């Protein structure tokens, strides 16, 4: 058996041979004639000349050989419902959804925005888009109208697929009013909205625009929609991610490269095989949901579990109950979820038979050592930290038990995965020595499955990700890291102003813009502050236009509530700061630069460093007083 190190080196030494071999894992309607076209760095085209289809590889080929095998299990602990779909049933539902989309004018290349809770129809919609060559853009159901509107304007969808509501913690989370408001705010007006009515909340359809899916599904109950064979480089989806500017970036994924990357990862990293079951607790609104709830497990011929609910409803044993009932072999969750479960009695875990589970994978944010140790001890099996990004679509750093069983060390996502020429650079562009902190970067070409560009903006793709140095040309992860003498890598936090809240990336600039929308606020700084549960939380420091507005604790409290409501309205509750501290001046240097790192350090109770360049020492004193106040 080869070693991880040798396997990784093979992928770098001869990527054409390596990836052409891995490409045999999927079906090709037309064989590719060239494994990689890297004639226009940093743009990489994989499997050039080939034609394939994600839906065919995820559904049709398994429905043809194992029609009655379980493909999708929907579980809602919110509505107490479970539905099991075989591959044959999944194919029929996907064709019904595809026929409905086609009847509303959707053709290959059109964008379809999906704003949905975690229900089967969301999976059907994604796979239906892939089937007919439409480009889906899934927007997390927690985003507010203003954020949704920016994505509508950027993707310009012909169709939006949505629902009346989702459920969270026993409460309906309404989607339709947010969507209606977003369409009002957006410059682009989609021709149609396809509505899945769950009967959770009443809503009023917009005449001439909104279409009831149940009626269309009945009309197309026996629809036969053939697969549209697509060029390997055809965009499969757009997924928006926060950046350092207010405008989110639309990450574009291809078709052939993505299918091959996921198929390989299911064996080498996740050790999942045909007929087994994978339970990924993420949401389809995030990249983990795209790759490892929908496409990855299905491409591998596995059953995938789609879960609506929390890890605590009806009790802290619900996830382990699912593992036992459906004989889950691969589970994927987040460090935040692990920390939530850590607060509860381990009896909830131990009363269930977890013997089918081979590994638990955790990703989305740094995994702290105490949580890693606790989960490993309680489960009695490997808990594998892995590191990747929306941009890459699959892991960059991970142990690869499907290649070699290496030692799992706490606090590290182990080694670079095959295909990634990852190095840690000093700020002058030279490569760091072992145990030296630097910027984690990837020497291109990026492997299959990674982003191919930013939607509608090739220039932004280059300027954002490939402008770290003049020489060499590298993809910047915007993360600090260290590699130890044994080759294990450690991720130390962001180099930019993006923060990671429970695995969700939020741009501080977006939150600042939302807060500045409040008429009482003149200026604001938002920083990410360490949080024991969620990893990081945004904290805001706002300068008021009139000091009288914060003259008393009651007035400060009222204004803080109003500002938090402003953030909820603009971005959604997911972006809500833990606190808003009010000041009359922000700490800046004499040249006017905001002392963000010092503000963050003080908020975390750390040494703020050299403050000799501060313009107004009173600003620092005011900041410290604000932090010392007990929340009202």
C-alpha cells in the first residue's frame, strides 16, 4: 500500500496521468481529449473535450443497476417526518422537477436560484438543474432580503425555487416574505417563482409570477427528461461567499472536474463505498452541503441523509439515533456542533449502536484540541479534522485513511491532499521553514473541482485569489498556517477581514455596511472575537452621531437592540454581532488607519501590541471602558 506522502507526490509529478486515471470513476458520454489545459494561467480547464453530467453520475447510473437501493433519506425532527427514496424514486422525482423547470422556460445555461429549507425538493431542484444543464445558485435560507437581492442581481436567475417556510427549534422560519421583499429590492426580476407549499405558514402567491409546484408535479408525474450531456467545463453552479468587500463573490464550479474530484474524495478521504450511508449535518446552502450531502455520496452510490433540525431536538441523542437506525458509516459535521453536544450527557451517545460508523469528519472552522480529544474518546474511533474552502469544493488538508492510516494528531487537519501543491509562504514570497508561521497558499494549477472563476468577473478571480505576490503566482487561502517537521499543518486564522462563525464565513465589511445603514451611526468597526462555542463571533464598535443617544445605560441598550435589528434585516440573524459597543471615536493611527488588530486583541483580553502610533489615546480609553461595561 502506498503512503499518503508518495500518493500526494505522484499527483504533483504527473497530474495528467493521475487525474486521467481518477476520471475513470465517472461516466463520460464523450471521452476527454486532454486532461488539463493550463495555457492561460491561472485559469485551469480539466478534462477538455469530454462530455458528462452530474445528475447522470449521481442518479441515473445507479438507478439503472440498483434501482431499489436507498439513495436519499429525508429526516425532519421538526415535523417528525421521514421519507426514504430509492435511486429509481429519486430519478423520477428529479425528472418531474426538471420537466417543471423546462415548462417555465429554463434551458441549459440559465440560472436557477434555490432558496429552500432542508427538504427533499431542494435536492430534486439541484439535481434537476444539473440534469438539464441549468446553473443552480443555492442561497442559505437564513439570509435576509437585502443579501438575497444582491445574489439575484448577480446571478440574474430565470427561475427561483422556494418554499413557504423552514423549521428550526420548533418554530417556522418564513421564507416567502423575505423572497418577495428581495425581488422588490433587486434590479433583476425573475420571470417565475416555483413554490413548494409545506403548509407551515399561509402566503399569498404573486399572480402571474408564482407557480405551485404540487400542481406542476402532478402534470409531469410520468415525465421522461433525458440527460443533457455537457462539456466538462460547463458551470454546474454558482455559490456565493463573503469577501473583504460588501459584494459577495459568486464562486463558479465546473461539471467534469467537480464530479471526478468528489468521486475520488469519497474513497481516499471519506472511505465511503457503494451501498453504505453518509450523514452530513450541514445545510445545502453551504459548500459542504453541495459536495457531501448531495453530489459526493450519490456519485459514490451511497445513500445520503438530509436532515432538518438541530442536534438537540428532541434530545441530544437524535444524530446518534439516526446513525444507528440507518447504519451510517461516514459522518460529517462541524466543530461547533461537537461543542454543543459536549455540553450534554454522553449517555445520549452511548445508548445507541454506533458500530457501523468508521470515522467522524469535522470541518468548517478550527477544531480545538479539547473538543477533538473529547469526541475521539467518547466515540472510540478516528475523528478527522479537515480544512477547505467554498472556493475549493473539497478538502485541501486532511488525513486520507483510504490511502494510508496515519496518526491523527489533535489541533491539525494533517497533510495536503493529493492534487494540491500547498506551501506556506513568507510575506516576501519565499517558502517558510518548518514551524515558521506564514500564509497558506497553493501553487497552481488548482486541481479538479476547485473554482474556475468568479461569476461574470474573471478579473476579480485573478485579483482576489492570485495577487498575493508578483512572483510566484499562487492561490492565496487568506489563512495563516504552520507546517511542523513531520509535515502536519496547523491553521492559525485569517489574514483578511473575513471571520468564521460556526463554519459560516462572514465579511466584516458586509456587517459594517449593514450597521451604517442605521441613521444614528456615523462610523463602525467590526472584528471577529474568539467564542468558546462558535469559534468566532462578530463584535461591533460603533461611533454615534449624537453622544446624547448613549448618555444612559437604557439609551445604549435601546440603540444596541435597534442596530442588531438593522443587521438582522440587512443580512439575517446569522450575521448578528454578539455585542455593539458605542463610542464617540474609534482608535486610529495618525495616518487614519483603523487599529483593527488592537481592537480585536483588547476585545479578547490580549495584549494590543504597539499603540504608540494612535492618534487619540482617549479613543483607546473609551474602548476599554465600553468593553468593561456589564451588558444591560
